[in-house]
C-alpha cells in the first residue's frame, strides 16, 4: 500500500491544546440503543472542546452571551443546567428546544453535538486565548498538496478510492477523532476498513481494503481501485491487517498545519 495513505476523517476549527479539563461522559459508558448521545466520547478531547467553542460563538451567544449568563436564571459556566443534568438531557434540549421559551431546536450532526456538549462541560475551565483556530482553506491546500491525501482518499469527484471516501467525514467524526486519525491512524481504524491480504490457490497476491465480508465471501477494493469479490474457499491465505497503512502526520505536519487540516475535514459535510 502507498506510504501516503490517510485513513482520517475533521470544520473550520483549529486543533490547539487549550487548558481545559476533559469532561467525563457517564452516558457514553452505558449508552442506550438509539440514544443520540450514545456516540459521545467518555472523555472529551481538547479539539472537540475547541470546536464546540466556535460553534457556541456562532449559534448560542446571541441569547446566552459569551459567558453563558445571557438568559435570566441560566448560568452555563456553572455546569448546572435547569433542564438537564446528563449529556443525554443536554442533547435533547439542544436538538428539540424547549417549547414556550426562546430556546429553539438546532439541527446538528454528530460532530457538532459532540463539540457543543464538550464545550458546555468545560466552559468554566476553557481558555479561549490558548486556541489557535485552523483555516479550512489552508487545510484543503495541505490535503491536496503536502499531505498528499488525494492519492488514497476521495472528496467529491477528486481523489482515489483506495482509502475511505471523506466527502461527508465532518458530519460523522468529531474533531478529536479526526486529530487522532491524523496522528495515530491505527487507533481510529474502523474494522470494516482494515487492509487485507489475500493469496489465491494459484499464488496470486491481492492487497486491498475490505468493503464487506460474510462467512463465505469477501469484497474489497484493491490498490488499483478495482472492486474484487473473492470466495474464501478459493483462497490459500486471507489475512486482515490490524495496523493502518496510513502514516502518522504527527511529525510530518506542524501544529498549525494539523489545525488547518482538521478544519478542512470538519467542513466536509456531504452537502
């Protein structure tokens, strides 16, 4: 596989290391099926808190104010909320609103929900001055240039299909998850996307990315972007790799470049 594989997935927000205390999320430790907050992480990453701060500034400050005390009787910085105690409660209030009040419903994707909850849980400790905002435009330049991401990933009509498509990755993955994908790709590799090595009975070697698998067959896309379906009984060897072929960008990109790249990936909402 190519050395420049980028198994990632991130909107206009930088990746900084703000001095914030990561909030514990008890809901994520015991999520209920179908729960809109079930995908929230057990511990919120600094990148998610920073992303949430930007979303809060854009969506919430008109009513709640920059410090969370713009509505009478409500102090978001205190960590105590009139209509909710758990993350699940907060998700419900944000997505459904509160009838009879000025609190409207917001249509947010999973990455945005994670960011908002992360920020609310860390609002009192969050240091805005420590955040370096990423630029999505510069991030796209890095994605297509220095990062060489299009050699393996596709966005819209451009790029390769040998690695997962990223056209809507910003709606599905949080800022923290995207940053981890860039700096520690193996930790964020989804099982279905793991690379595989198959050897047929006549000795032909096929390397690719798994797309689907059942008891008897496996479908993959090989390193030449060809869709291949294999019958397991016809294989001499079939190995699922557990290490991502994507290189870590921890030392390949500086902090500002990573912030920009995450900002660009977060902007990819598939619309």
